C-alpha cells in the first residue's frame, strides 16, 4: 500500500529536507521498516531499542493515534497519511 509520511522538522535531516515522503506497507510496522531502509537512521529516532514507538513520539494514521488502534500493527490503507509528531514540552 502506498502512503504518505509527514516528517517533523527535527527528522528532516534524514529525508534530505523533505517534509513528506512516500512509504509502502500494509501496517505501520512495514511502513516504518521501509522508511528506515530508504532513509537510514530515521527508524531509531521513532522506535526505541525494544522496537516500540518512543514515549515522546506520537504517530497518527489519518486522524487516529496509533497507540489506541493497534500500535505498530495498525493498518495503513492505500493513500493514508501518516504523521510523526514529536512531543514538545514548554511552559
């Protein structure tokens, strides 16, 4: 399945400055594996050492937070937009 992946500014050094890249996969896990294969190193910024989404990274497929709809096994239908959003602290 072809999807688009929105890349936050802090990770664009891995995508040659691109704010959006195309991805492939039937699940979020597959999309992230392909993303890391195409843009080496980006996967380690999204996933922790145990292969789970990092605590301070939010990932959405469409409007759905993947933590509530299957995590890495969340389906990524054709044309879906995936958004990777690092948490921002402030005060």
